[in-house]
């Protein structure tokens, strides 16, 4: 699937432009620091970086209210930060500390914050899809005017949960926004090698779910498309599907040698870096200056330093709490 050219920059209010820019910078610098800490042995387990896909989390969440629900994947650090979960709570969770957003029980792939209606972080591919349908069904039954936004990758489209979830959501006209982050690779398998139909909109349309394909490297295009879809869902239109065309600049995970992609392909997509291209568009339009960008970078750097310090100083889970919140079957 070829990369598409960026559209001309529309007019955008300066403060909002800086909000979008700072949100993407926070995710990028957080992920870069996480990779550094992982390599140093401070973070253990699996680590899946969101570098290259920042425009989707930041743009999409502009269209949602604090009362709406978010369901994400194991590549969810960006979604959590964009939702407003403090960087320190996310970093502490990745350290396995008790001050983490999941009290250190979940780690990188299982970020959770019920107060912010951020319901995971799921390590199983496609695992969040039926959860999103259940949340939306509960809101429907309770007559709550909420939207549940469910993020997933192109690899999840091959899972049975995807088809079951879209079918039920369409049948019951549930308020679910299905957001597919198509980064062209399911782990190390290229899209054309794991999908016979590479236009993923067609999958949703086969269940009578309205679907749109959007440039996922353009934060403004993401924001506007998501706002349209959220408006349709919130006003009783049933589920909507957006396929964001994007690309991850790093390997699938820190364990992945990334031998399945050509370096030239990665370089071509990096030319469309969502942060640098957005900065260029804003400067060209006279919306921000170099000083504005430098200040945003400084603010983010300060926040990352504080997040690492918080995680380093945070306590470990007490031994007596190790079995807390662990469910087992009822004794016979």
C-alpha cells in the first residue's frame, strides 16, 4: 500500500496546534526513553514501541470525551499518555512498581486506569474487541450517551473476535468506534501475506459498518475523521470503522531483529514522520515558531525526567499483596 501525499495544512488555532504537537512529542520521547531503559535492564518483559504512529493516538483522542471509553492493544503507551494517564504512572508500571497505573501487576502490555475509562492494554491480538462491544452494550442498556473507542492493528483483522465483534455491534447498533492502526505488518508478516483483501475497510463494510480510510501519518486528518465518526456513533448511527494507514519505525518489539523489512522502505516512511511533517506545516502556515517547538521539547524533556525519577523512587509491591486481585476458580 503506497504512502499518500500530505494534504495542505488547514487553518488551525495556535494553542490547539501546540497541544497536538506536544502530545506527539511526549509519546515519541517517552518511547525513546523506554527503549533506552529497557536496554539498560530497568524494564523487563516485552516492550512494543509506538514510534511513528503518534498521530493516531493524539489525533483520535481529541474527538473523545473523558466519559467515553478507550480499549487499546499491547502497543498502548501512546494511547495511555494521550488519554492523560501521567507519564510517571505509565513508567512506574513498566518498571513493575506499585505506583504504576496497574499497581505494577500488568507491565508494558497491560496499562489500565478505570478512573480515566482506559480499559487496557491487551496482550492477546484482538482481545480488546469483545471487551469494547461489552462496554458499549452496557452503555446502551443503561441509556448512557457514551462512545467506546477500540484500537487494534491490521493483524487483529484475521482473528475471529474481529468478525464476531463487528457483527454483533452492527446487529445491535452499538456505540463502538473501531479504529484499525494498519501499520502494514502483523508482527513480522506483511499485510499482503496475511490478508487476501488488503483494503481493510471492505471487512467492516461486509458487516454493514460504515468505513473510512485515512492517512494515519497526518494528525489533523486523523482528528477530523475521528470527529466525524464519533459524531455519527454518538447520534445513534451505530458502529463506525476507520482504517488509519500508518507505519511503525521500530521493530515489532525489542526482541525483534526486524529482518523482514527493507531499510529503504523504512527510510521512505520516515520521510513522512508525523511529528516533523506537522512541525513543517505549522511553521509554513505561520502558526508556530522555532521557539515554540523548542519550548515544547523542553517541557516534554522535563516531564520525562520526572517520570523516570518517579518510577525509580516508587515502591515495589509488598510481598503480602502478590496474590491480591488474582482470581481462581471456586473450590469444589
